[in-house]
């Protein structure tokens, strides 16, 4: 068992655990990392590893939100269990568009779209989108505050939460939205966010980035958009991982020796631990800040990818 390869796998798990949940594209980062930290494995194993390592990341969501997602929790009453099953129904509806489009086109996209140029373009385009959307939200917030006649986060004496969906009270941190809880997401909204998730099939878009953008545009607060994104990842990542494993073993004739199993286990374990931290941090961050910083970072990363792969600077052999 090669310790160096295990250290490389641990580093890749670190990158996966951070970038899978932040809307900055894990694929874009993995493409860059692969230029500097190369696992001594076959190309078929590497392509499978990039997807299956996400299992570690998704298990973090299952752990952190276990009670909320568990319809059999003994502490939930009848209404609580019903709400949980309803949430799962919306999650399933939200993943259908990506499954319908992604499964038949998986090989095509892997062959034609997994290039530095495509990744860089997606990073930049959606980076700009985040900045534009947050500026629009900031402008809308000012208008809402003027309409409500209150300081964000406060309520006039005697006021109640029963406000029209078009006049939702903003928080002290400048967040707002007609949908303030994942349980309030309608079937129509879940499907709409799922349609935005289809955009993430293009490498560099970021699955979390596309679904968060969809959530914001469809009326979710930042925290709700991020939380529903985590939930959508559960069936998507399990499905994608299963598909890659089957292709690796059945179609590519891949095998799992001791080194391959160790590399996969270390990568998934590190991705799991780091994801626990990243998810908690992101949920705390979006309650107080906008996604603008992520937009700027995406643009800078996209530019870096373009410059590096343009040959203007020496590449690592």
C-alpha cells in the first residue's frame, strides 16, 4: 500500500469536501488539482473516483440533517411525518429532470464537455450570474424595506407574519424570499429548481451553484436555497456514483485491488469529515452574507483555468 497515494487521495477528499457544497464547482477545482496532484491509477479508475468520492460528501448531509429527513423519527408527530414525506416527494421531483437528461447523455458529456475551456466558461458565466442576481436582490431589498416601512428584521407593533408572498419581511442580514422554509417549497418550485439543476451537467457549472441560483430566482431565501440544494444532492450523488461504479466494473472491466480500495476509502472519509465542516460554515455564512463573493471567486478561477491551459505559462509535466 503506497502511503504517498493515500496522502494524495486525502488531499483530493479535502478539495471535494469543500468544493462540493460551496457554489464554486468541484469539477473545476479537480481539473486544476489533477495537473499538480496525480493519482497513480488508470484513467478509468480516475474518472470513476471523481464521482464516487462524492459519497463521502453526501453522507455528511445525511448525518447533519438526519432528524429533518427521517420520516420515522419517534419525536415527530403525524403532521411532522407527513411533512417529511412531502419533502422527500419534492426532492424526488426535483431530481427527475437531471436524471432524464443526464443518464442518456453521460458518455457524450464525458467525452465532449470535460475540457478546461468548457469548465472555465461555465465558471465565469455563472460567476457573473451570481453577482447580477445578488445585485438585483439588493435592489429589490431596498424597495421591500421602503414598502414595509421597517428596518430589516424588525416588525411594527402588532404586526404578524401573515404577509403576502410578494412582500416578505427581510432579515437583519439583508436576506429575503417568499419561501422561508424547505417545507414551504411547492411541487412547482421543486420542479423548477430541478430544471436549473440540469444546467450542472455542464462541467464547471457547479451542481450547488445552479440549484442555488434557481432557488433564489424562484423566491427562496439564501438559506432555504442552500438547504434544498443539499437535499437534492442525496439521490443525485447516490445515483451518479452507482452509475459510475457499474460502468467501471461492467463496461470498463475495472477491478478493485487493495490500493484502489484504500484510495477510495481515504478519499471518501476525508470528504465526509470536511463536508461536515463546509456545510455548517456555508449555512452560517449565507444567513449573514450574499453569494457575491462566490461569484467573484468563480470568475477568478475561470480566468486562471483559461490562462493555465492556454499554454501561456509552463504546465506541470
